[in-house]
C-alpha cells in the first residue's frame, strides 16, 4: 500500500507548479500539428483546374529581379497546360545566384545571362576596390 502512495506522490509532484490548491496545472508544450485541411483544400483547388502531376522533376529555380534565386529541391509539380497554370510546392530556399552558378548555367535564359554578367562585373568592381583600399594609409582621427 505504501508503495502505491509513493508512486502517487511522484506523479502529483509533476502535475503542479506551485504549492496549494489554487495553482494551475503545468501546460504541456506541443509542436503545432500540420494542418491536413490546408493540403486537402490545395488538392481540391488543383483538381478543379484539371492539373496533372508532372513526375521526375529534380529541381525548380525561380529567378528574382534582385539577382537571387528561389531554389526548390525535389518539388511536387502539377500543371494545367490549357490554362497555363503550374503549381510548385515543397521547401524553397532563397539563395544567391553565385551559390548555384556552376550547375545552373545551362538553365539560364538571355535575361538571366545578362544579370549574371552584371553580377560578375559588380563582383569584379568590388574586388578591385578592396585591393585599392589595402594600399592606402588609413585616415587618423
């Protein structure tokens, strides 16, 4: 009997944060559950557009005007060609063009190649400025 009472005391100690009758129970912190309802709504919307899944897409890169790229590795892609609608979903990462440069060159169009040249020129300009600053004597205050 005393063995059971000791176990109950141990359980009771973890249930309250303070001493006394009016203390609230400890809240259990849980990670928020993924909403399956959002996925279902998305699937229903894609079904209304008559989208078809496209298989074997390894990566998707979206080029932004500031020179950065939104990179999706192994995304899910659905397309409705008659309505010119594409749905790309997965975990996207915002990366700079220089991070993806070696493997992305064959994907670049004429606009992106111009931005790559511009980026290379600005990088070259920055490196020449740094070289000039090293030779100068710093100003004393």
